[in-house]
């Protein structure tokens, strides 16, 4: 084996630091995507043996509380909440997470020092999402339990460094000693095996799980993903917060504005409010912001989240047994 960990009898599960940390069967984690990752998706992934995550980025505190409670009723297995630290009134989301006794929190887009200590005091495991080895080390120093290293292939908000997952994972592995989860461009068991061989101990997938019936994103958005080809996504809005989207009319407006050297204030005005909701949740494929990863070009069907988990795991096992069979 090229990676640390051991299979249980019959290869029905895998035992390593990630599965032990979260109390899960497979080191497969569903990303907390805005407008896609509600309680239904999180519960489905957790029930299938992975770690489901509720995406708090598109939820007001009271809505987050509702999703947490519904997820608890739908699964007895561990689940997490993804909390982007850049959002206003973050303290209210933190209060809900603590009050509802969520066992695991994935933080992103901010300084992990701000809330990690508070969560840890409450017995909550903390994972921080980074896009560089430098910030992975800072996260470890802040006391997080694990790190997600996300390459720039990933959908949604992204790192300015534009480091690919293939280059990022070995660099982060060398920089930290805590458990490492790979993200960005992963939708298959073969990709999972590659990331584990490079030093990751688990994988986080977003785009693949958006294309499931349990994802709360609009059906038109899901169809746009399975119809996407190579080169149909792009990292844009680098003057604000870099984000990978499907190219559409909204993207073309952004591109034209950037070609005219529009300032940050102008770009902010163009982005407006609820642009992501308009696209991914309401289904406006022209004027909405359609956040998805490069790996969408190989996603060809919508299938239940549990089937995705099983499919990825079985392909991982097959690849581990014969890495050169493909």
C-alpha cells in the first residue's frame, strides 16, 4: 500500500486517522456547498458511511438550526456543518452549532484562530479548509484537528494561488503532521486513490454530490453540470474573492467588466445580492452565478448520494488492488 491505513475484513471499511477522527466507515466527505448541502444530502452521505456536511453559508441561523435538527432525526451517524468565516453575524451561527451540539465543524474563508478554541472547548472537532501549505501550517498551529487542502480545480470560492490539487497535497503533507483531506477535482475512486497515494488520508467531494437527488440545488443547475464539457468552468472575480463558475451570460458580463479594468466597487455592484442563489437554487442559468468544479466535465449522471459513496469506494478498492488496470 502507498498510503497509511488498513482495510477491515472483506474491505467493507477502511481504518485510518480520518475514519477514527470522525467515527465514519469510509474516508469520503461531502463538501458543504451553498444552496446544495442541506440536511437531506448530509444525512444521506452519513447514512452511507461517509461524512455528510450541512452548508451553513446559504443559511440564516434559524434555518441552520432547522437543518441540524432534521439531520439528527434522519441519521444517527456523525455529520458536520461547514461554516464560512467571512459571513456577517458569524457569532450567531456559532451559537447555533454549539447549542445544537454539532459534533464536527469545517471552517473556511477566514482565520481559524478566531473560533477554533471556542469550538474545542465545547468538545467539537474542527477542520479548516486551506489552499496552500503555508495556511495549512497556520491552521495546525491554531489547534484544528485536520485540514482540507483544496486545489484550484474546485468549484466555488477558491485560493488565489491557483495551485492544483496534484501539487498541493504533497506540499501540505510535508508541512503538517495532523490528518489531511484532499479536495478539488475528485469525483471517482481512482482520483481518491491518487490523492491517498500523495499523502491525503481522506477526500472531500463537492461537485459530484451536487448531482444527486438529495442536493437542494435546482434541477436545471444539476443538468448544466452533467452537460458541461472541458473548459466550461473558469476561475473568475479574482479582484474580489476568486470563484470557479460555469461560463454563462453572467460570467461574460464579469469578463467584459474586468477587461475594462472595472474597480472593486463596480464589480461588487455587478455581482449584486443573491447572485449565487439565483443560479444554483432558483435555476437561472443565464444571470445566476453557477459555482462548480472542473471535474464537472466527467460527471455524466445524477444518482443518489448513497450510490455515489458506494461507487467511489468500490472503484477505490479496485484501484488499490490493481492500480494499473485503467
